[in-house]
C-alpha cells in the first residue's frame, strides 16, 4: 500500500522536481556503491530501495511523455 502512496505522490510532482529527485537518488546510490565496495555499508536494503524509487520516477516520466504524444 505504501508503494501506491509513493507513486501517487510522484505523480503530483512536476517534471523538474522529478528530475531533481532522480539525480539526488542517483548520487546517493553511487555513494552507497562505494560504501558497499569498502565494506562500510550498514543498511544493506537501501540500494534496492533506491533502485525501486528511481524506477518509479522513470515510470511516471515515461507515462507522462506517452500521454503527451
């Protein structure tokens, strides 16, 4: 149920906000990859959460572009 809520909140955001959020998440994901490589990652579930949220954002953006066409 929380995934639906997240998707609904993402749909309410503007395209610029979605792009900014995706860039922030991508930067955080890169930091986590470095932490994982150096065995300093404490929350091992976070990379998966980030990948899913980035995928949700990309889905919303793609859905909007299809509706515009």
